[in-house]
C-alpha cells in the first residue's frame, strides 16, 4: 500500500511539474521556433554568400561590413532602408493574405503598376491639399482591388488557378502601363516619364535629405488593419481556416467564394496602395519613368518578404526592413570593397533564399496535406 501511495504521489508531482514548468517551457520554445530557424537560415545564407565572394577573390568580411553599414549604420542608411521597405510591407501583405486563405496569389506586381498609374492620373485634377492626398490613396487602392477582381472571378466561377490568371494579368498591366506612360500620362516636357504627382498629393518627407516619407505610417497602419481583420474578425477566421483545411470548412458551411473574394480584394487594396504610396512619397521625381523604374519587382519582392516574415503581418514588417536594408547597403558594397553589382545580387539572393526556406517547407507540407485530404474526399 505504501508503495502504491508513493507512486501516486510521484504521478501527482509529475503532473504538477508538467502543468507549471515543463508545459509552459515547451510552449515558449515552440513559439520561438520561427525565430531560431530564421537566425540559423540567415547564418547559412551569409556563409554561402561568403563562399561565393571568396571564389571570386573578394574579402567577405569587408563586404559584409560595408553591406550592413550601408543598410543600418547611419541615420541616412536606416532611412533609405525604411523607404525601400515601405511598399514591400504592403506587397508582402498581399501574398500573405492570399496564402492564409489557401491561395497562391502572385498578382501584386500588376496591381502595383495599376495603383501607381491611378495615383498619377489623379494629378490631372486639382483638389485641396489634405483631400487630394486621401483621394489619391483611395484611387490607388481601388484600382488595385479592381485589377484583382478578374482573377478572383475566374477562380470562383470557373476554377482557374490563381497562379495562371495573376501571371497573365501581371503582363497585361505591364504593357498597359507602357502605353499609358508613353501616350496618355506622359509629361509634355519630358517624354521619358509621366506627369509628376502634384504637391498637394505628395507625402511630406519624414527625414530631410532622404527618400523616407510619411508613407511608411500608411504601411504600418495597414499592417495593424490586416492583423485585426485576419485574427479578430469572423471573415478573417474563415479565411485562415480555409487555408488550413478547405474540406473541413466546406462541411462547416464556410463559403469558399466569400473567403477567396475577400483574400483577392484585400490583397488588391494593399498592392494598389503600395504603388500609390511609392510614387507619392519618393522624391525627387514623384513620377513613373518609361521603364517603370522603381516599381519593377515590388510585387515579386513582396513574395520573398512574406516568406521571410512567415506570412505574418508583424514578421513581414521586420522582413521588409531587412530586405530594404539589403537594397540600400548593396550600393556601399560596390564603392568600398569594389564588389560588382552582379555578384552583390547573387549574394543577396543567397541570403534571401535561405531565409525563405523554412517557410517554403511549411507551405509545401501544408499544400501536400490539403492535396491528400482532397484525394481522400
């Protein structure tokens, strides 16, 4: 009997330890897993980049010192990194919203172009300063959302895969932009660019003599809005549930068309806003150049930002700042150690790919699981 009582006490002690110590510690470690995975992936990426530079006889220590000094070492470099991050935060949100809903939406690139063009078009009208800025932002958002609707309708009505439809609409937006820049919105005094955003619709510069404007506050506001919508509303719960298990959602009565429409339109809002914020807050031109200039790849870079940020709004902010820092610091790598631009792009690509690998593995597992569920159903 004494032995049984002793065993019972041990079991109660074990249960108490698990409830008070082991369980919370295990949950804390699980929450920190994305952090240490990203740190490990980043170190691997830096090592790969160092090996590449050594192969071509460049000093990786000097190169990385120049890279990070040009990214975050001074107030100017930090401001430029934040300026580069401003539109990337929004395009990263576009991809993350879609992926949370089980959609591989890569249409942000075309929606950025359309949003920027809509903002430029609003400069044809003269409005009071505050009102003009708000109307221009709304025009960019609405244009991006409208450009996302055809892909949403094709997905909902005919089951057309979103990767195919969004790639097609990206190219349509690409060449439509060329036409509008060269023929409709062209600056009559400078044929290589559009008319400039009127001063009444420009974001004030946040840090003097830099590209950082108050547009970054708009991006941060939308991060909070998306976080609230996805995690604290009914439609957000339905979107996330659809991304995890569409078969269970179908039996639970969640409408697939509603979650898909929300994900596409909300993603269109953020991507169109990214284009508008970029042209409204980028001195000195406040215009779009004939080759689409700084707008090119904002949508596709947003995919990398979302992957590095684990498709979470807060993580996307940190990833976009890191991504923007790489873009700013690459210039100093050219000047100080003399690393060629092409090699800088290879090194940055190696770092970005390794950082994105943990989230890519999670996505592949998720989509594989959904495919198995669909086959069994």
